[in-house]
C-alpha cells in the first residue's frame, strides 16, 4: 500500500488565509445584508495600470500571429525581462546582479515555498515571529521542523526570532546557529523596515556562520524613507550568503496576473556546489516558465510610463495606510507599520486575543483583518490591516472601527 | 554551515531538453548559414486560435477596470473553468468527476513534478521506459530513487517497465509491487496508445495492490481511434486509485500561455487521509493560482467556437504526423506512433545510437529531433520526431531526411 507524506498531517489547521476566507464566507451567508470590507488578505484592488493593459494586449496580439507566436519560454525567463530587472532593480541601485542570476517565476509565493527544496532536510531554519506562514509551512511539509507544540504554537526544530513591541519588531541575531534564515523587509505582517546598517549585520552574521539568508523583498516598492535598503545586495558580502525573492503583486498589482523573480547569485556556494545551478535545475525540471504575455507585462513595469503610473498606484495605497494608521491612533489604538510598508500592525485592545478581535471586528464593524496569532505565537495580541483596499472602503472601515 | 539537498547531485547531466537546446545553439553558432528545423522539443508552432485571443483580450480589458479587476484567484481555480472542465472533459464522457476535484495550475509539467511531494519518500515508483524525464527526475530530487548506475542508465529503486518494439510499446504489469505508477497515454515519447480494456487492467491492478496511478493525459486531444480512453476515469474503480494530469499546451497551443489541471478524486485515500486534502494543502501553501486572464482563455477552449477552431489545429498537427510517418516509412525507416499521438517514434538505422542519429540528423539534414535514450535506457536505438512544426517545415524536414 502506498504511503503519504506524513509531514502534511503535522500541519495544524488550514492555510491561514483559507481559514479567514471560510470564516468570512460563513458570516456573509448568515448575514447577507451586511456589507463587508476586506482589509485582511494582502490582495490589491486597483485595476492594472494602463501601460500594463497595453503591454498585455500587444503581447496577446503577437500570440495570435504565426510569426510572433511564442511557445515555451526560456528556462530562466525572457532576456528582455531579466535585463530590465537587472538594470532597474539592481544596477541602478549599485547592486552587482547579472541578468542570468535572475529566475523569473509565477510569483513569490511559489518561490518562497519551493526554495527550501534545494537545501538538505537536516538544515535548521530561523524565522521571525510573527512571520508569513508559507516559510514555515513549506518547511513543515519537507520534514524540517520537528514536532508541533499546540500549547505554544511552535515547532521543536525551528528557531523563532520574536519581533515585538519591546524590540521594535527587529529580531536579535539568533542565539543558536540556523542554516537558513528567512527575512522579509519591509516586513509582512508587522510593517517594520530595516536600516542598511542593521541588514549589513545580518549579512555579516550569515557569512561568518555559514548561513543562507532567504530575503523576501516583496514590499520593496513601499519604502519611503532614506537609508532603508531596497535589496539585500546593497549590503557588502550579500552575494555569498543571500537569495532574494521579488514579487510584482504589490508594486504593480499583479496578484491575479502572477509574476515574480528570485535572485541566486553565482557566488553563493556550498563547497563547490553553486546554489544557482541547483535552482536552475529545479526550474528546468519542474517548471515551464511564466506566460509570455505576463513577462511582457512585467517588462512594461520598468518603462518610464510604467514607473510613473505604478508610483501613483503605490502612493494611492500608502494614502490608505496613512488613513488607517492615523485613524486608529486617534481611536486610541497602539499602531505600528504603515510608513515603509502597506501593512498596519496594531495592538488588540485590552486582553483580547487576535482571533477575538477578528471576530469582534467582523461582527460589529463588518471589517476583515488578519489575526496576528495566525503569523506565529509572538503575533498574539496583535492584528494586521492592509492598505490594499479602495480609498473609499478604507475610510469607511476606519470610521466604523472608530465608532466601536 | 548550511547543506544542500544532495539528491540534486545524483542527477546525471542536465534536463534533456536543455541539453538539446545547448547542442543546437552551438551548432547554429558554428554554422550560421544552415537553416535548422526543430522537430525535437514538443513545442507548438501554430498561433493561438482567434477565440483564445478574443478571450484573452476581453479578460485583459476587465483587469484594467476597477469593477472587473481580479486579484488572487480561488485556491483551486475559478469555478467557470472548473465547471467547463468537469462538464466537457468528464461528464460528457460519462466520467463522474466533480468540479471541486479539479485543481487548475500553470501546466502539467509543474503538476507532474510536484505531485510526488504528497507521497512518502519511502514509496517506490514504477515508470515506463522510455519515459518523460520529469517523472523520474522529480523523484530523484526527492530522494526516492536510490543510486544511479551510469552503465545501465537506471536507478536502483525505480521499477522500469520496458516499452519496446517487441511488446508493442505496451508495458507488462510490474513484477515487483510499486507504490506509484506513472502512465502517460497517448504516450510521450513512443506515440503509443492504450485500449480501454488494457487500461482497466492497470486500474484493477492498482486497486488490488494498493498503488496510485499518476495518469498523464496531456495528449488526449490527439486520440483518433475508437476504444482509446480519453480519461482514466472511463475505467471502473479509477476514482480510488488514480490521479489524472491534463495540459492545455497541446490541445490549445498553450505552451507559452501556461495552463493545466490535475484531478484528485475524493475517493482516493490512504487510510483515512484523502489525497485531495493533501494536494489542496499544497496548492494553498505553495501556489497562488493561474492568472485570471489565462483561466478565461482556458474557458474559451470549451466554447463551441473554441472546440471547432482547436479541432482544426489538432488536425493540422496530425497531418504533419502523417507526413512524417509515411515519409519515413517510404524512406525505409521502421516507424511507430503518429496515429493517436503527435509523436513519431522511429528505429535508428543499423546499429546507430540515439545520440549518433541526433548528431547525424542535425549535421546532414539540419533537423532536430530527440534521442530516444534521453527518455530512458529502453529508448536507446530509437528517436522521436514531433508533429508540432509548421506543415511547410515538416514537409521540408522529411524531404531532407529522405535525401540522406
């Protein structure tokens, strides 16, 4: 008799956002008259920018004509896109990343879930707590996390790096040495950012201790302040210790378009083996490239007009962030994030748990947020709201919360 | 110091089609004057059908407007597409498959590489020999295949089921009991098909012995003969033992559009655990859905006009298959496939190895095919040509081969 991968059974409950989706659906079904505002899942609401729509249409036209039809994409992605990424996201920032170190994919969720595959199952991971659930869950599925303790909500073989009000949501260097360190800046879910000097310390630590940093830069476009790095490769020595994940979901509204990329520098090695070669092999074997039309849309993101239009889109969401941040503050909440990130992280009132606050907000204000405890034990007592709603809904949601 | 997944190092050489790509690129660079005809990789050449182009354009328009913009897709795929699949690919054929047993993805290559994840690493796989390399390579990466013997080109823990001229390219039931059985019909690379009765025997065997059949139906649209099943669920009992993989690459020319789906029936269980739940968890955790616009394109495949246009496209390629099959026969080759499949499988002349024939064909005829040995040891002495070129190039290629 065949056997299943038992590691899957260790996962407690379903994927966080599936659970929220089901809860909201059940509430909606029971209260069809209630208008619900969703500031939970980090899904964008603004339509694709005109320059993206034009690029998509043009590429669709090409696909309908024999001479300009495109079949299988090159393994790593089209050169036109990889060159645009290398030029704009790296060279323009003084980072030395070549086009052939960039792997185009269907999004950062796939990459952040799949990247662990190229490492040994014996490797130990370190994650911020709270953290984007995919980093942990994908390692659970691979059997890298030991046993789960329901009382604490932690895994025996995972090194947790608490990010709390007390440390300003900046984790300390881990006391036990991990092999893989997941970092996400600007941070999901806390909205915290990191300075270049602080990130340099992580790079130095990783190089000294022989760790790989998996750096998730999905929210890079929301950085507003100086001295906040847009890429880990702005730090010296990152080429020998860091993999960087990027998404087009949040800077260009591609949550339903699906495009991302991962950088694996050729200098990142374990003995003689380059991680670049391993990731290339995974891509070549288990993936067949992002759609041609979507890669053309990605290219348009880097055009002058694209940059202008998408800057306006990011500004639109950051105005929402400000509305949430200031509104909640006025209402007496303790609030974080929202400056270099589209996420607002708030302390739940009194001794309310995160899920209690979720229920209360849903039932009394018709507003959906994300319980902090869904991101890890140190997220208990916190709550995440996203700036990705429409301006009108965001204002309305905050008015309702104020009225509670 | 972090460690890598050593299983990757066991993989001999690079992915087959990457190797071919590099060889052809090197030859082209050395002989820029030579016109090369590619009948190697199974990539389509006809442009997207008008009905698909229209569906894509309409969906792109929607994405550019606030009210009709679509962000993250539902975990399993949009209902409009899953309903169309369930209705057309299953209910219309008398197969009892529900829409919520269908998981939409970015293609059958991803699914066929990822599906092994939900099974134990201790499970033993059985594959046809020759075989689509992804089935084996993805299991190598997971550590399920033992050690590689370069002399025989086989893995110690894989059960090979030879498909040769002698058995009409129909493998016998394995003598040792496997846990997972990969079957692909119509077959890649041999172009062989299977009758419903013969497939029923596999289903009976799997149910009796407690195996799961991973059934790759990527070439289903090319079936021309009666009594050749379009789905494994046409067989009684398949719901308790079979997973089915589907691609839109070959029936609708989506190699560069990227869309596929996998069926995991709810009756397929290991003890109490449904594989449906495991695959749903994988989808929810490591994947974020196929692009909205691409799913709309998939829906158009099932419209009346879509069916008509794509039937013509399949007929176009099958005319190529006939040209290749008959041309090679006339030229004295021993030829197989090409009737229910877009692949022609030929015996290399004399005692030539597959790669020798590859080099000869490239250098003397400027035609690229795929060496049979690239698909497994029993593929040695065979060679694959695909019907996916243009008609003009296919005719030209066969003329050149005849002239050898």
